[in-house]
C-alpha cells in the first residue's frame, strides 16, 4: 500500500469496518468537487424544513447565470450605438437566444428572491451564532454583490428601462451632495460626486457608464461571487457543518451522521435539475422586458428602478440622502454587526429561538406594518413637511421623514426589548423583523402603488392617460 | 540580530509604501482626464424660440425661455436625482419622484433639495444665442440684446 493510499485509508476508516461504507466515504475524500460535503453529514442538516435548500439553490442559479451569460456575452456589444441592436439580435436572430436571455433574466431575479429568503432562514434559525459570525458576514457581502450584479446587468440592454434606472441609481450614489450642499462644502469636498464619477465615469450616463457596468457585470462582480462563494462553502465545513440546535452539538464524531455519498449527492443533483426546469419553464412562457431604445432626453413616466430597488426609490422620494444613503448604509451596518452584537449561542439552530421569540417576531411584524402604513397614509393623504411649511429648511426634510422616523422607532423598540428581556437575541429578532417588514412594505408601495410623477394610485388602471 | 531587525523593518516599510503608491495610481485610472469646464452651447438664431414659452433643447437638457424683453435659460435636470423635467403651465415637474418647481425654478414640493440653476445667456459675433452652463445667474437675469 502506497503512502497516499494509507492516507486515504486513515481518513476514511469507518468504525464499523464495513467495506461498503469505507468505499462510500472514500469517493468523497478522493474527489475535489465532492469535498463540498463532509464524508458524513449530520441528520439535522438534511431536514428539508431546516434549510429549504436555499443556499444550494442560489449556487445552482449562479451556475445558470454563468452558462447563459457566456452565450449572451458572445453576441452582446457594449457600445451605446450597438448595444440595443445586439440585444435585439440575441432575441430574434440567435437560435434559442430568446430563451437564453429570458433564463438569464429570470434566474437573476430568482437569485434576488432566494438570497433574501436565505437571509431570513439563516437569521431566524440563529445560524450566525456559535462561531459562525465570519460566514454570516461573507453571506451578507454576497447578498450585496448579487444585488449589484443585477443592477449592473440592468443597464446593458440600453433601453429606456435601463437608462433611467441607472441615471437614478448613479445619482443616489451622489446623494451625499444633499448633505455637503447643506453644510456648504461641496465645492471642495464632494464624496457624492466622487463616487458617481467613479461609477459612471462622468456627469451623466453614457458610453463610459456602459463600459464600466459591462466590466463590473462580466468580470469583477462574478469573480467576487465565485471567490466569496468558495469561502462561504469552505467555512461551512470548517464550522462543523450547518448549524444545529444545542442538543446535537455534542455529536462530534459519527453520531447521528449519515454518509453523504450517494444519497445526498443524488438529491442535490435532482434539485439542480428541478431548478433548471423551473427557470426554463418560466423562460419559455415569460419574456424579459425590452422597451424602446434609451432616449436620454425623455424619461418614461414613471421612471422606475428594478423592482428590488423600488423600496429604496420610495425612500429616496422623501430625501435623496436619507433614503438613498443613510438608511441603506445603516441597514447594512446592522446586518453585518448582528453576530458581533448578539452572542447568545444557546439559541443556535432553533427556528425563531423558541416560543418566546416566535411571539416576539409576530408582534414586531404587526407593529412594524402598522407604523409604516400609518406614516405612508399621512404622507399620501396630508403631505409632509414641505407641504405644511413652505420654504422649510432642507435639514428638516433630510432628518424628519418616514425613512428616518421608521428607523428611529425600530432601533428604540429593539433596544427596549433587549433591556427588558435581557437578551441580545430578542433585540436582534425585533430589529431584523421590523426592518424587513418595512423593506417589504416600501418595496410593495414602490412596485404597485406609485404611478406617473411618483403619485399614489390604487392600481395602474387609474394612471392618467398621457 | 539588530541588523536583521533593521533589514526586516526597512523591507516592510518599502513594501508597504510601494503597495500604497501602486494602489493610489491604480485607483487614479478610474478618473479620466476630462476638462472640468463645461463647453458653451451655440443654439442658433434667437427668433427660432417661440415667445412666452419654455422650449426644451433635448441634446443639452435645458429649457430656453423667450419673452419680449429677452432670453433666459434654465437647466432641465432635476436637482433630486437627475431625471429630465417636464414643463407645465406654471413651472416644471419631475416624472421620477414628483418634485415641482415654479417658473422661477424654485422648489415648491417634492424631494428636490435645491432650486434649478439659470445659465448665463449671450450672443456670439454672428448673432447666435450662446449659453454658458458653467456660469449660473439669478433667475430674473435676461439677455436683452435680441
């Protein structure tokens, strides 16, 4: 027996000495790609209602993005003159091009939805606890990059949708100007303008912006996803598999563990086929939108960003700085900091941290819904500061609006619960639930209840004819 | 040992400063050399603008207003998030987030943080209207030599 074989022998030795079990463990040990799983996986990790397979579905959707993206990049031309035509060519001239483009679009939307579901799953099962803080941070970073990938891809077809969404997006990047203007230092200190110029290479969206977004979309962001995804998966292995409740934590050897080969691997292959089938079906029956070619002179009315940014666009309609920068940055800081603020490891691997947490989550969701809807009602029915006191200082507009009030209320509520219950996990549950509910409400309002001039309408059927 | 520490430190400092210089110059590549000054715009004869209305000049994203006293020019870019404004009967409205301005370019409602800028208007030697987007003026300042 060679030294290498001895190595394998040692690492795959099974206590039962069963040659078949030894062989199955060896298949994983010997294969680089199958190392995604340990040779033995804890039974609790395989419960479908624990993970819902969301992480691995994201991985599969990303695979679809890469494969369909490869076809698209062959035919796409990243120039202002040719981009729109080349996308039309993909749809009408390339065999199956319509399906490929649709799959790319719908898989990307799928990634946005599943990445949020994955965030919910990991948070509510307390899976950032128990030394998993680093992986949580990597996960949140991945979520941000997935959103940025989506947004950068949005510009490439160079249609009306693309042009105005990115015009708004790039000016949100410059929205620090609202603050520097107020202090009166923009002429010599302009971080907003700096960020905008770096993003789109000029004052308005044009060829430099298209080239930059193309580079981001096909090189920098996918590469970052691949690297971070690899670390994300590797950390799961290093952290001893997926999180599980305290009662299973002592299972360090082979107790309660099943060999990953072949059943788990086959199940995941089936999941891959399922994901591809769903995306394919959607792609056959629903076409990705392509409006008329971008016209920098006239925005569509209403001009909306991609749906997952409409929550932010709603906030931005109160104040560019508060809604576009302050609140989103605060939210990200909150997400990144969760595992460092809450270290109550006893709640690991338990949905909603038991009955007390479950009740708290329900109450928080209801209260947050009420608070946000009430403010929106006042805003839409009676207007806001500028309508009540014409000529009011921009400081008040920036500091007192539904975005900042909502954030302030939630932080206060979470702090109170944390003190009263003497539990950082309970505080985190409140703040996470409230802010997520608010995000959903603002997004829903942005998607369905905002029409021309960003005015409120119960349905698109009521929009004035233009 | 002292010499080793000295060499070790020197090497570290050299490597770090090289890294910083490299990173800065790499970062600089994202900002091309474009003249910061905005070019003046020539718009043709003043008579082509109808009287008492805002005429939208789409390639430069501005409105030109002409009345019997003279010509004024105002930006058509919303100060909120850069959408193109539409002119209404008594001012301007932004289709993106509903900011409203009066005909003086002052914010009436909506999220716009600043009033619209008015540009200096002049006439070239061959009688064409010249607009200088690099130079802002008061809202009621007109170019009267028409």
